[in-house]
C-alpha cells in the first residue's frame, strides 16, 4: 500500500503553511515584483517536491538555479532565516539534478522533431500571419500524405520549396498555395536557423520519460533547462515550454488524483505564454492547463502579476504564493486590489495593504485543503532553501552533466533519411530523366507525372514510417488530441 506523503511545510505565518501533496497537481501561482523572492520560493517548492519523490521541471532564466545540486549554508541571510523561524534539525543538502539546454552548451541537448512540434506552434515561433500559417499547415499535410518525414529545419525548407514549386499541381487537392507565403516561411526559417533555433529540431528527440526519474534515494530529479540564451527570443522560449507541457499531456496516462503529483512543472515568466497569442492557441493552452492535472502533473506559473494570466487560467491555480507588489501608479494600485481579491479573506489584516508592505521572502500564502478549498490567506515567511544559492562553476556543471546516466545519448545527434534527402534524390533523378528525354525530344508533361512519381517513391517508405515511432508522430500531426488530430 502506497504511503501518503506528509504535508510539505513551505512557509510559516501565524501557523505553518503546508502544501498537501494530494492537492499539488491542482496547479499553483508564484507572483510578485522583481526582487521580492519569487525565485527562492520556486527553489524551496522544487526541493520539497523532490524530497518526496516527485520529479520537477524548471527553466533557469537568470542562471541562478544551478546551485540547487549542492548543499547550502553559503548565504548569511539564509542562515539567519533558519534562526528566525527556529527551524530545528534543518539540514543543508542538495537535490539530484539533470541539466538540459536547447543549444547543447550548458546541459544535455533537448530537441524535438518539426513534425512533432506541428504547424500551430511552429507558426507562432516563426511569427507567421494567418494566411502563412495556413500554407504551413498545408505543407505538413502534403508531407504527411506522401510519407515524408519532416524532422529538422532543412527538411521543412526542402518541403516548403517543393510545395512552392508545385503549387499549381497541388491546387486541386489542397487549395491555393501562395508563393508569397512560401517565401515568408522560408525567410522566417532562415532567421530562426541563424539565431540557433534550428538546434532544437532533430533526433534523438526528447523522451519525456527522461524527465520522470528518481535517484537511488527515491528523490525526484530536478530537471533544469538553461534558458538565459533562449530568453533572448521570448516567443521561442514560451512556445518550446508549451510544447513540453503538451508532450506531458500526450504521453502520460490518466491517473485522476494521485497521493502526490507524477511531476511538477514550473513555468517561469509565464506572461510570455499569453503575449500576442492567437485566440485559437490561447484556448488550447487553457485546455491543457485544465486537463493535465488528470495526468498527475501540477503546473506552477511564475510571473510578476497575477493579472498577467487570463482569468480562465488563473481560476485553475489553487496553491498561491503572492510576494510583494509595487503600487506607484493607478494601474499598479488596480492590480494590487485585483490580486487581493483572489484570496480568501483573513480578518486579521488588510490584504491590499499587506501586499505592498511585505519584505523580501515574505508572501501571502493560500493553499488547498483536503477538500480542495483554498485556505484563509496568511502572511508568512517562506522557508529558506536547503541548497546552495551560488551558481555552479563551469567545471562543476560539466562534472554533473558528464556523470549523468543520459550522457552520450542526446549528445550524439542522428540525421536519418527524411524529406530533405528524399526530395534531393528525387530532384537528381528528375534531372537525369529530363536530360534523357530532352535528348530524344519526346518528353510528355502530364500533370500527374512529377507529383505522382514522388508519391510512388515515397509510398515505399511510408509503410515503414507509419510503423515507426516518428511515423506515429507524423500521423498524430499537431501535438495529438489537444493540438490537432490523432
């Protein structure tokens, strides 16, 4: 029989503020102005979840989370907080960590295939308009119908070029394909590749099970994705994390309400997820947040102001840690009042006033009780982290990466035969045929010749592709049942 984990005490106010593991998959919010302690709260929660065997994912935007792997005590303010809260038997210790990096510089490479990302999310990364997004979707559809694997950016560029050159031939079956839109897509792909974004596409693609590991002591592994460089392209950062969430939803089975989460996902700078987001995509995001708790995944949004999130999403976040907000302008004051109204009232203090008065490391805390109802808000001091605040040196980081069981797997990139190779081979074949036919001056230009020949050539590989994992990903299309079709 599985033992129910003890409540996770994460802060102390009038009494201890304890997060119930059985309610932790009902999502949460860490909010507050810059410099008020959000990152430390995130770290404390991650350590607590890890201690009960729950794997964690978080992005390290500022480069200050890597020290979580080693024991703390290196900061006098942390030592003082232990004394202030009279925390007996408090131990400084590290947590098991796996480092990831889209650019393969500060962690294991984390990548997906273009097909698995799908046209909806890729359109957002490429800043395409509605018409251009439609053409990109048609390009994916044509590739799917012909069994052509789109694994990396060179595959997508080759496929886009092929579709553009044969737009008239595809018009009857797929509709109008604007050459201007093809040109816009190609330019955007070139820019993305020049920025290094192409490194996130290819194989081996991330196996989501590698995020769900525990160590030999039963502690959940904290997966830290280095994101300081990725954040230079905020939309790329937000969309990639959204894809990770969608993958968790796609791959994990239904578990209902488990005694503790299967995983906790921290989404830092969460406002970026909803900046300039098309309505259709925003609805899908809301759907993911609402449904993923049934897979045992708790999502914790980290942002400066709760109003950064849509009301539909905000209403799903039951466990809340509100740090101080500033109220310098009428707009700020409105935001403070709105944040205060999201809490269950505590008659002992004025929430609106307290939000602007709290010091660093203080927070208004309200979590879900055993019945799933929010507790009365309490003004509390967040517990100090057990781990080191100082970031790792490059040598320390390299040691952790090279000693990981995953080391060597994702580092060895594979470039198997896919759309680029097949289309290039087909172009060479056509060139030879044209030369032969030109010599005889008997070439016939039937509408079906070029495309049907390609389809026949691709059909042989389609059967194998459909049976393989990547084949299933292509058929699944745009991130499965949430972002497309099965």
